[in-house]
C-alpha cells in the first residue's frame, strides 16, 4: 500500500489452504454469494494448491438477508428449510470439507452442521483470515503484544440496525460505529 507499510491480506487463500490441508477425500464444498461463486476464485486457488481436488460450489443468496433479520438459529423453520434446499445437493457429492465463503455464514454454523453432519469440517473464512493476519504480524514483528488496543468499527452505510448486527457477529457489544465516505477514495 502507498499509505503505509502494513501487509494486505485476503480471505480466500487462507481458507483454501486450510480446506486443502483438512480434506481427506479431496472433495471440497464452498458456499457463498452468487457473485463469489460466479467469480470462480475459490476453485482457482484450490486447484492451484491441489490439482486433484474437486470443488463443489453453491450460491446461497437467501442466507444473508435471513441472517440480517435474525433468522439464523437452530430450530428456526425458515432458515432450516432454506439451508436444506441449498446444502443437501452439496452433501450428496460426498464433500468432507465446506468453506463458508461469506462473513454472514458462520452464524449459521449450528444449522449447517445439523444438515451436513459431523463428518464435514466447516472452514470459517473470517477466522482463517484472522489467524493469517496474526501469523503475518508476528513474523514481521508488528503484533501489539500486551499493549492495550482499541476497536474501531467503520462502515460505509450505517442504515438499519448495523450496530446491533455487528454485535451479533463479534459476540460483544459494539461501542460505536464510524461512517466512512468511500466516495473520497
């Protein structure tokens, strides 16, 4: 980056590396938004890492609005019905690893596990990216260590109940959200 010397990391490669490492039968599933599935990025990275791996992708467009409306808990008939429709064809392929390729999907972990079964390992892209960030910052001696830090949450759109939704994702109360005008960049 021209503004600073901090490393820039993505979410795709760490998740793909983890999936390739954990799969036993080389059948990897990936669920994401329609745009992410269309891009083919996950498949490309996985095939570069292991040309023998098979990738089965599925767009799950209703997951995001359902999660944002609080419909992500086990026992909710709506999310369970939609999830079965999306996931049963993936389960039938025999995948043993499933990449959750959208930030919203980890909130559906219980529902997805119930459908896919305990034999399918779920890969949380956000968690894998966070571990990659920690490894990178440690290697470059940029980790803050024991020094206290601050949490700054920024968003380009503060509509609706963004602060409450962010708290669900982070599993903690969010003190404030700062609006960023992305048109400036």
